[in-house]
C-alpha cells in the first residue's frame, strides 16, 4: 500500500496543491467526491474547492512552513460546511507543495440551553483542539486532551482505553490524574461477548456507569470500582474508523449529564491519533526501503546534505554478486531473500551505523565516530560472515578517515573502488553484479 492509498483511506478531506500556481496535484477519495469534476489535476484549487475566480484572499500559503501545521477554521460557503483546517508545506514527488487536511466539524458543533455552559464547552473544545494540534507526539497530544477533559468534568482521573492488537483485551494507554487524587491502576481487561466493557465499546454514544446502580451480573465490576475509590465512570467510544477504544473520566463532579464534550473529543482524539499514526507510517516509508527496512537512498542523500558529524568515520560499499542471475534462475522471491539476508548481516556487523540500500543489489554503510581499529574489525567480521553464511557471494569494500567533514564523497568513492576490486577478484574480470 502506497502513501496515496493510505491517504485515500482517511475520512478527512486531503488535497495537495502547488503553492505558486495553485494547481491541484492530488485529492484523496473523500475530496474527489466533493469536486465538480473527476478531471481535477492541474486545475486551480480556488476554483474547484472554493468556487472562486481567483486565488482566495484568505489563502494561507504565505504562512506555511515544513516544520509544523498551520491550524485554522473556515466556513466554506460553496459546500455549506464548517471545517477545521491543517496546512503544511511538504515535498511531493520532488517539488514543494501545500498539504491541507480538512476535518468537517459542522456536525460536532455543540448546542446548549445554558449559555454559560455552552461558552465553557466551546472554550474547552478549542483549548483541547489547540493543544492536540500543537503537541509534538501522539502521547503528548492525548495527554493534553485528558488534562482538558479531566478539568472540564472536575474529574479525579481521565483516561484513554484502547483495544489491544490481539482484539482480546483493552489496555489503558494514557492516564491523567488530578493533583489531589489518589493513583488509579487500570489492569488489562479481557473482552468477552457479554462483558460490560464490550458493551461500552459497541455503544454509539457516551455511557455513564454508576457503581451503586450496576445490576447483579456486574457485581464484580462494582466491587472493583469501589475498591479503587471510583463511584462513577463516564465513557465515550472512539469512532470505529479510528480504532476501537474509549475516552473516559472517573468521579466527575461537574457535567455528568453533559456528554457532548466527551463525545466530541473522542472524535477529535481518534481522528488526530489516526492521522499521526498514518503520518508516522508515511514518514517511515519515505525514509526506508520497503523490503529490508534499511534507510533508503533519499536518507543517504539527506545525510550527505546535512551537517556532517565531526570526528572519524568509516564507509562501506557492498554489492551482491550476480543478483540478476539469481532472479533469472530461481525467481525474484529467492532474490529478495538474498537481499534481506545481506541486510541482516550488515545490521549485525555494523551496530549503530547508518545502513542504506542504494539500489537493488547495492548497500552503503556509514559508521560515524568509530576508530580505525574498530572499523576494520567490523569490516573483517562482515567479510567473514558474508563469505560463510551466504552461497551467492557479496563484494565488500571499506575506507576510513579521521575527519568525516573533509570529504565524505571521496571516502565513499574509495570504499566503492575497494568493493570493485573485490568484485573483480570474484569474477576474474571487471563486471558489476
């Protein structure tokens, strides 16, 4: 599954455009469903998305950076919907581009008879969303929301329960505790068809559980709540599109009958955590080779372009002999196994190094901060293991320098030449595998 397939799976509207020409470069499935034409590529975003004859006066292109999302709200008159927008500059197929993620929050606007409560609700949501978007990590984002929601309900604890990958149990992955509250332990809870927790996970809306009102079939749950000092639990399920889980508070002293904040935040938490996990996957795919999990050529180029660490460095160039012949004779599955075996040996022999898969049969290893003696020991170990553990042969060459900053390109070339000499010895004639 490629990056565009992953973006297509999102419920949010996502599009990519050229910040200079305003041409649409990509629109995900949700966005395409709202466009007036399927032939959208190359057409201006302001015409297709906003119904404008010229660039929008409120366009945020001038405010965007590649470092963080610019977050704002906008009421789109052409669609009649209200959106929370997250914009950022990204690299798209080698060109700078604007990425926008639009979350439709029209249906999540809360109505309240009590004006004061409504204002408090809105302030809480805005603060939660702001802190959610500003957080540097998924864990920090969830903790920020738990702090907000715990304060809103004047609760002793706020927590996030998520379904384990096995699908058989639920774990507390985040917990917030009020300053004056006792610690709360959440055990891993097994699921069964008739369990209270399973009922809560399947519920489409928030549920309040009072220990004193639980029926006899849940007597054990009531006892566990009371032993932990919990008289009431308020849960809201995460939307299933973001993964099964519950956002909840314990011992709410305020607003226990008002579940709208919890339900809205459950949506935003699920959406944001899902987006962050997707972004992590996309970033990982952008940096790593899909077959071996090693860093890719793009990461190698970034290393060379970035600040080179001071001190010594060793470079290794590695080439699998006759990979094409292996693929032709035994099939690409055998060739893939050869590539992965080579990658595993390099990982084992060069711990802590930067290991890159440069092409089908070529690898580069950079070992910053190693002494010459240590580097030569690792290189010799790699030669021995590749010779003894593989039956296809791998050509290997290395070079070391006391100062990485002087000419790293030249060092890598020296390692390549050493590898080429090794390959000539293998074949008996100059030949690349």
